[in-house]
């Protein structure tokens, strides 16, 4: 059986879904704010990981929110910041995810959420998005106190899934995640949701590059 590791934020779940709430607070700069927030959130995970000074994903998200408020000059009151953090637990899935996961369930694959997120946050997020019943489990990096692309996390996924790492396959829209998986010995789908985003010119390249779940399904139908 192939074990699929699905990145959550940006792959299954649309982090831009917070833009609606942001528009009520920062108006027409909501998309800009959301982009800065997400970028800084990831930067903080890498920095903490390299320093071996672990802070959980929730903490990184809040720190990135506060940085973005300062960087863009918004004096956002504490209650609105708490509301935005709450909105991060209620983000929507991308349009093709529910149908895609349902189709994959009919195949000889096991499917797990594979994320930097805190377990209880992931549980709530995926349940609210209607994805939790479609997955076989959640593998959170909080248990190892580090973040992607640390190779130990991909090896831990193989251990948790019960498969050899070469039989495991990542699905992610994040290039750094794909590089991490491939360098650790996994196969990987790079889900290129935005055609304007290019992959890194590294030796660690995705096994497959796809634009949507329908292409993942087509490839797996031929290989499992």
C-alpha cells in the first residue's frame, strides 16, 4: 500500500481563506496582509528549527501576525487579533480537495494529514473543513518539536504509517516541503496551485508536478 502524506496549510486548506475576516479589519489591503502573514509564519518555523529553539506552530502564527501588523502599520486591537487566530482554525479546503480525497479512498492508499500544526488545532481545522473523516490519521511535527524540512520528520512519517519511506509519497504545494521529502527518500507530488510560482533550481525535484487533485488521481491509478 502507498501511504500519502498530505501537507495541510496551502495544500488541503486555503490559508487565503482568512482574507474575508481581514477585509473587515484592514480593508483593501487584506490580500497583502494575508500574504505577509503566511510568509512570516513559515520563516519563523525555519528560524526556530535552525536555532533548535522550538515554538509550536500556533506561536509562530501569532508572532507572524503581530509582525505583520507592525510592518504594514496597522494598530489592530487585541480582540481582533484573537479573532484572526480563531479564523485560522476555520479555514476552508481548496475546491478540489473533498472530491479528490473521496476518489482516492477507493484506491489502495492510506492518507494522512502531515503538518507543522499543533494536533488539537489540526483536528479542529480538518473536522470543520469536512476532511477529517476522509483521512486515516494526523501526523503532527509537534511530537518531534521541529518543523519541515527536517529529514527526521519524513522518516517519522514512514515509521508512523508502517511503510518503507520509498513507498511513501508527499503531496504538497510548498516547494521547500517537496525538496525535504525527496532529499529524505520519499516520492513527492508538487501541487502547483499557482502557475506563476516556479520550483527551486535544486537537485531535489518533485517526482511529479501537477495542477490539481485530478492529476494526482490519474497518476496513482497507474502506479498503485
